[in-house]
C-alpha cells in the first residue's frame, strides 16, 4: 500500500470519526407543534386571496376564496406613511392600482382612495373589477372580517428600510392586541425580520422559514449531517425549485416533516402538480386558483 493511499485512508477515517462524533453529541430537534398548524388534511391557502379570480388582496378575493372553502389566506403586509399595516404585496402601487409611487409615501387615508381593481384582468380577459370600489384594506380589518381563517402573514418591507425596522414590533403589538396567536403564521423572505418579530413573540406565534433557513435545511438534507440541522421555523412555505435545486422531492419533504414542520408549496395553480406534491407529503398548497385546488384535492 503506497504512501498516498495511506493518506487517503487516514483522511477518510478522520472524516468518519468526525461524522460519528457529531452524531453522538447532536440529535435532531423537532419543533413543538403550533395550534395554527394542527390539521388532519392538507390545506389550501388562497394566495393574496386567490389572485387569478379577483383583485389580489381585495375583500372580493378573500370573500370569494372563503366561499370556495379554503382553510386560509396567504397575504403580504407593508407599512404606510402613517405607520398603518396594510395587506399589499408590491413596494410600488403602479401594477395593481390607479396610483403611482411607493406605498410608504402614502397615508392610509390616501391609499383608501386607490382603485384596487383598476388593472385586474379576469379569466375572460375583462377588467371586471375596475371602478367597482375594491379598496386596500388593513391587516386589522382582515383579521376582524375572517376570524375563522388561518392568516399567513409575509413581511415584505426589507429590514434595512425605515418601514422594515418598525414592522416586526408593530405587527406583534397588533397580534397581541387582537389575541390571534393561534390562527396566524408570520414569515418573510428576510430571516432577520422573522428573528426580530420573534424577539417579541417568543415562539407564541407559528413562524415560517426565511430564505436562509430553507438553504440551511436543504444543505443539511443533501449532506451526511442531517442531524446537525436544528430548525428555527414551524412551517416551510417554498417553491418547487430554488435556482437549480429541487425542493419538492418526497425525501426532502419527509426530512422536514419528521421535525414536526409541515411543508407548503407556492404558487401552485396546476392540479397535476398539486396532487403530486400532496402525494409526496406536502401539507399545504398556496394558490392563485383556489377553485382548481378545491377540486383537485377534494377538500371540504
């Protein structure tokens, strides 16, 4: 046996010993289940209320989705100039309203004058909600209007912005005031925003996984060190693919759910894909087409 071969064996032995030692001292840590995420059948969350069927984040969309029988809504929030929390996705108003500019430059009263249905085109290609009175709503209003619904709240304002710096504490104060801990999930693409919010919430509210948390979980799954992954999230809400990395395999879903963490996928509008994800172990579908999802999954 040559000298180089001996070196290779020595390195392999050292790596094996390191792996064995980490297995001995680090055990997988399951999350304590949150009441908001305790359900027997896979759930459907209407993405922005069901954005293909009515103007996104409008009361018309939420009411339509509720009548269809969804379990809850996936929404985004932003802060207004006068520091009110509204249900709105974009940083700018142009795409979905008849106003221009940034949300943060308008007061709530000014935003209430916007036509939320101005640019919406329905499945027949018509501007069926233009001028029909659909207005931007606050998170407070949505929580009051649908006390039976799970509300999945995505913080959109970036942590380095003024609005983003205020949002975690303001959101916590609103949820605390309304005592809705058991029917909301708080998440964000920004892991820092989730961490900031949880400084106030102290794990009383179900938390989603930010981008860094998802990468950390996937890296652990694809290595021999799954046991070193200690989750900070109560639910994963992810696309089927991140860059070139597939996130929809049965193995990855099993790895996450073994830690008491359900996996939801967005934004899924194809019934074939919906059914495949559920077969692979997904516990939720986030969709613009709640009508299709209800039929595809046969949920009551």
